C-alpha cells in the first residue's frame, strides 16, 4: 500500500512538472520541459526560467571556447587510435605539443610525436580524415597572425580557401556548435537546427539540478522522440550550466546520420575551464565512425587534454 501511494505521488509530481513547464512563454521556447523538484522550487522562489532558456538558446560560449584557444598559450596532449571493423586497434598517434601566442601571432610547437608508419600516407599526409580535422583545429606549425574573433582579417584569403577547408569548418560547426544552422553539408537541410519550429517538437527536453566538480549546475538534456529518432542528427545532448554564471562547464552528445553519400556515428564529451572571463576547452573525448562514398570507412577514438599556464 505504501509503495502504491509513493508511485501515485511520483506520478502526480511528474505530471505537475510537465504541466508547469507548458506554461513557459512559447515565444521563448515552444516545447514542454520536464523539470525536477529543485528546478520547480527555484522557479517558485523567483528564479527566472524564461531568462535562462532564452540565454541558453542564444548561447555561443561553447563554440567560442574553441575559438578562444587561438589567442592563448597552452600545452596539449592528444592520443588518437584507429580501429578495423572488428574493433581491433590498427593505428595510433600520440602528440605532445604547445601553442605559443605572442604579438597577435600563434604557432604550434611539437614536443613529442609517436605513431606507427601506416598512420600516414607515403606523401606524409594523414591517412585518416578525422586526424586531419583535429590537426586543422589544433595544430598550426606555420605562424598565423592578425586573427580577430577567430577569423583571419584578410578576407581575400578566406574566400580562396579550399573545398576541404570549408568542409572542415562545416564539420567544426556541426560537432562543436550543436543546434545551430550549418550550411553546406549535403542532405542535412535544417535538421541541425534543433530549436527551429519545424524541429523542436521532434525532441524531448528536461531540466534538472546537479553537481559537477563541486560546482552547482543546471543540467539541460535533449533527446529525440521515438517517432523521429531515425530521421534526426542528434541522438542526445546533455549540457551542464554552472549556476553562478550559466557558463557551460561540460557537454556530452551523440550524433549520427546516414545517406547514400555518407554515414557518421559520433559521440563526444567536452569539459571546459574558465580563465578570467573566458571559457576554454580542457578535455575532449571523441569516438566516431565515418564513411564517405568512395573512401574507406574510419573508426577513430581520440582524447585531448589542454592545460593553460
């Protein structure tokens, strides 16, 4: 009898939470959010949920964190492994490096590099597209100067970028700025725009309270509704927002999609660190399978730790 009363209480609480969330101004967020009791109590105590939702929708700090590293000194340790279709490790790369930023110029210095010969092609280029992407994001052995907000001042050079560089920028947006409009990736259309009117009702949203590394956080979770999960890009997104300033301190997410031209299945976890009033990535864990028509499939895992002096 006691367990039955407990079940009824919990069921009523969940229904109340769901109903309460539906009273959110739909001009700000046009979908219900399931909330735990801590969130509900905070709202009743005066916490402005609508302001938080609006700020979260407009948030660019997570993506900005990856741009901020262009203007910082840091040490980085990266381990990348490639696997065959049976899950056996076939190639590996270990890199210790540091970026030096001085007088508006940055360059990467390789401290230690270990790999097996098969990791590279005969011409010295990477055998794996994923390795090339990480190299593009983090390693610049040539000196790069006069960047502002992550963009090179010389717009002529930007227009002359190769198709490969543009593709890497698109993938960078898809991986490190989930939920935003990513133009130019074939067959995706608006599927990456989670909060658009056409997409938002295909997902379930929840908001809870928790802790991460002794910091109080709001935890916002997104997952597809079962009826749409096979037609969406993002399988899950879970973000920890530090309560004191709403900064993103951690995000873990999974995305996958399949067309006749390409297939991918990727999971990522990124931890960040605040230095001054800026956010920087501190740890990245990546695991993904990629297959583009006409090329060999890639099965890659990668971890990268960044330390800022």
